[in-house]
C-alpha cells in the first residue's frame, strides 16, 4: 500500500475552528485547538450587530470544525495570526 505525502512545502493538518458570520458568509478567522474562542466570537459578534442588526448574534455565528495546512517551516500560531489579520480586514 502506498503512503500519501503532502505536497512540498506543506505540513500535516492542524485542527482549527472556523468562525464566521452565517448571515453574509464573511470569515472571522481561525482558532487553533486549545486556544480561546471568545476573542474571535466577540469580533464576529460585533460585525453581526453592526452590519446585520435584525439578526440575533448567537444565531448568526457559525462555528465549523476543520483542518488547516500551514506552510512547512512556519510557526503555526504565527501563521494563524497572520491569516486572521488578513481575514479580519474584510469584517
């Protein structure tokens, strides 16, 4: 049986939770397993209250368990922070 290898430059998957606005699909960001969700929930909740005032913020929060593939040779926490900084600009 052949073993599957990741493409060059990728590391194995890391577990994350994606937090986004279910009302418009805007991505809030990623949260690594073991990291607190509250700061990202607050950020996306503020987006919902500002841009979708008729929506219940708790109903419009979408949390999805997923995996991410950070580049090899990069610190995973730093990569997620940079990803979230780019994603957060769209909020």
